[in-house]
C-alpha cells in the first residue's frame, strides 16, 4: 500500500461486527420471555409427536399435497385458509405493534427465542458476561478450547434436534427418527435437516442481533407502525438527567450511570439515547434498571413502558392507558375479530368434498336412442375428508334431464376420482344452444356432505 | 444447443458474462474503502463521513454495512463462477457436469418406473380378462384412459364422428382382449380409397350408397339400391359380399346401423366418393407394454365384463 499523505484518511465502508455480551438479568419481563419461550417451543418441538386418529396430528405432506391439521385435511384448493391465516397474523402484528411496539420481536420471534436459548447455554458453559469477555480475550489454552468446543457441541446438538423437528412436520416424524437411527435418510430429508439446523446454529449462535438489524424486514416496517401513543421502552430523561452518583450532587437525577441497561441489551444499544431502530423491545433494560433502582432505593420505572406523548406531556398512567385505546387500535381489533370469526366459521362449514365438472370437447352433443340428446362430462370428485364415502350423483336444470351412467360411486378418503358421466334429455326439451345445468354430489351415508356445481348442456340445432 | 446461426454471439455473451461478474467483484473491492481529506489534527478513525459533499455542505454520513454482508457478495461471485464452470450457462459451453434438462426428465421417468413399475408388471403377468376383473386395475385403467384416450374416444369411450365407440360389440379390428392390446400398442391405419373413378358416374355412387344403406335396412330408395347392387362388387373385396366387413383389414361392417362417419345418404356418398383415411396412433413406445396391458383390460371391460355395470 502506498503511503498516504498526512491529510488523507482511509474510511472503511464495511465494518467488522462488535461482539455483544449481554448480561444475564432476572425480572418480570425476563420471566415473561421465558414463559413465551417455553410455550412456543413446547408447541414447536412437541406437535410433530402428537397422534390423531392413527396418523400424525399435524403433517404437511408436500408430496401428496395434503395438509393434515388434527381433524381436518387441507388440499391445495384450500389455499385460501392459509391466506386467511397470514392475514390474521398480519393484523395481529399490526395490533400488537400499535399497542406496545415490537413485542413480537422481544418475546415471540424465533430469532429472539433461539438466541435466548443459545445464550443460556453459553452462560452455563462460558460463565457470566465478564467471564465470557475475559475468555475471548485470552490466548488459546486447553481450558478455552474445551469451553468453546463444549458450547458449540451443545449448540449443534440443539440445532440438529430443531432441524429434525422441523422436517418432522413434513415427513412423519416416527419414520424420520427411524431413518435417522438406521442411517438411511433420503437426500432431501438430509438436506433440509442440515439446512434448518445450520440456519438455527448460524442465526442464534453467530448472527444474533445482526439478523434483526440487517436482515429482518419486520424490524423496519414495525417501526413505521409506531406512533406517539404506542407503548415503547423509554428512558425517562426528565427524571434521570443529569446522570451521576446518587446524593453526590443535589442536581443529579435518578440515573446513576451504572450502564446496566447497556450491558443487558442484546443489540448493544443505549436506551437512554431514545428509541432506536435496533431496539427489539425485549425489556431487558427495564428489568436491569428496576433492580438497580431498588438497590439505590429510588422508585422503579426510570426505564419503563411508556408512550412518547406520556413522557413529553407528563401524562398520568390512567391518561396514557386511555390514549392507547385510540381509533386505530380499535379498528385493528374489530377487523381482527371479524377475520378470525370468518376464518373459523368457514373452516367449520367446510364440506369435505369438491367436484370439478369438465365437459368433453370431442363431442358437443350426440343423438342417442329415441332422439334423446346426450352430453358427456367428466366429474372429478375429490373426497377431501378422511372417511370413504359412497357418493350419489344427480343432475338438474332442464326438464326430463337424467343421468345415463350409474349414479353411485365409492371413493376412498383423501382420494380423487374422475368419473365419466353421460347426461340425457328427451327430444324437444331444452332450448337450442347452451343451457345451465347443476350437478349435485351427495354422500349417501351423510347428506350434509353435499356439493353443487354448475355446467353447460348443449343442444344442437 | 444454440439458437444462433453465428458462433460469434456465443462468445460475445460468454465474454460479457465473465466481464460483468469480475467487474462486480472489482467494484465491490474498490468501493469498500475510500480515501478522504481530514482536517488537520483529526483522528482518522473518527471520520464519520464518506467525504462526499454536495451543495457546499451536504455531506454523506458513513454508516458502515456489516462486513459479513460484503463477504456474502463475494460468495455470490464465487458461486456464479463455479456454477458457470459446472453447468451450462456460458454460450454453448455444456458445463463440466454435462447436466441436461432432458436427462432430468429421464431420471424422473426412471424414478416413476421404479415406483410404479412393479405394480404394472404384476398385471402384465396376468391374463387381460383377469386384469379386467381386478377393481384396482379397473381404476388405474380408467385413469389411463381419461388421460390418454378420452381426447378422441370421449370420457365415456363412446367416441364421436371418425372415432369409434369402444363400449359396443362392434369392432373394426376385433374385440378380443389381445387384439385390443395390439391395436393400442401398434396403432391402426384405416384406409378406404376413393371409389368415385372406379364406380363411374355420380349416379352410380348414389346407387351404391343406397344399396349400402339397404344392407342395414336404413332409410334408402329401393330402386336405386337395386341399381347399385351390381356395382357393390367393387366394394366386396374389402367389405365382403354381404357387406359384413373384414376385421383383418379393418373394413367396417356395413350391415349394422353403426356408422363411423354417419349413416345419411349424403355422408355415405361422400365416403364413397372421397374415401376415408383414419389413424389410431401407436402407444407402445410412449406408454410401454405394461400400461397398455392394463388399458386394454379396461377397454375390453367396457363392452364385456360385469364390472361395467357396477362401475365403482
């Protein structure tokens, strides 16, 4: 490299990541986060092991394109339910964000949850924040190698278990575990287990806050949904400043500048600088500050959930809470309730039967015995439930219209069959050209399972 | 395979691609650091701007991206080069691995064959009539028929003009299971030559048409039929003296009321005048014998087996 003239500097446009060593903290919000963690992870790791009527309770069989969720079987045609579920999730996110900022990020996001678990492992093996910082500064020794390799082994084990559980939603987990034990995994199963394991290990072990800061789109657009009446984690500047030891100077505020709030922050920011896009709303700084306030015998809540308006206008707690229920929040709530109700109603009223009517194109219409006019259709009958049914086919719409093929078919559960049907009308009935007719398919043993589908009957001139 | 007629364009594209990829890498490398002026006495590490200044005092702050981000970028460049080395992507270069989309199709076929082959081969060992009685084979046959045969013969297999009805007992080439299988395997080419010149005048054609219709007792003019009878000798070579057809040739039976192209006088005259040419394609190479076997059983069962009646 050539020598720089003294008035030139080299500025790097990319910077190395600075390792963050979050200090462990106990408190109300930390407990809340652990409760959320247990709830979400019990569901995630446990669900694939549940059985329902002799099959895995939740299984997304991509190969057969059937999605089993407890009592219901969804087909690709039921994609609308997934769309509705995503809309519900989106509105729930809007609602929670409008009320209390990035609570999703802080308490339920897998990135936060797995980072928390990985941090817990790290603390058990490498020790507290200061011990970890010391360990990283040390030169390599046997002890350091043991601790580091122990940590990574524990991380990897958890990651692989996570990968297996994830793939267990798509391949029956009992069969999958059997394959793992027999070392007989299929190439794609092996790939996805490896992929998901690696993603868990990399994101929760190495990337951590980098994911939130640079990869996550939610992080950016959630910030856009926050307004002046949103509960956010706030440092009460008026009460805290100027910082300094308590009682040393009469002017000093409540903040004793112990930097605990910075030490516990998983994204490495100083909440006293105000709301920042890096803040994931985990409330670790609230727990930290409250524990310190207790020790120095100041009232808690120097850092607390508050709104921008409450801080600047010095609103009382009741006033602030009243403002949280603003029109926007009420509108989100109403929409959410409406969509959830519609979703469950639609799901409950769903008929486990679908039919497609496909008109034969080779023959428009033909004249058969006694001058009757015949049209040919192909009925694709999809028995989307799990019980086999005998279905009765009937047709209506034109005077004298009848079925010339056997009206009953047996179809197994979760199976599709295409049935050729011939439909006839008597001579002279029905207008020339196209008329609308209706096919009706009913399960013989369960009249509630009934679907109607329109079709066109053609009468030649 | 290249669609270009001139080899130049392949090289042009290849060179352009390589230059672009390397150019991206160079741009990234050259822009990862900038030199800028610092104020005398200023600490170089604390310089918080990129040094770009517009409109006198509008400076661009340096908010550095994470370094791993830059590495991801380099990884994509390495990936691109490795991909272009291994797979086809650079002009006509076929790639080190020799991967072809047609091979991918073949391997999918092989996989399907490995999965479903044993089932079809099991049926192939059985007599066609036995296969026809097997309910599972019936469902498979029905699926195959709806996929490959229904376009011409109709979903209900009753055919249409020019495409025979497969549900009746009237067969052009014979309705034995083995014959049906042969028909599907190798296809058929039914040809009736134009008889207009051989028969003579248009009047003769009309007379023969009426005679043909009289064979099945369809609507006809008895007088014209009498005149047409002698001329019918020319048709008897294929259709037989009594007009009952010849399955060895695929010559239709004219003494029943089943017509492939229609049984009106005009249509029969048109058939005689212009002849007919009809093709059933061969399915042996496309479907393979085992599937055709199941299909033949299904087609045979349409006009024979009791399973037709209690169609499940």
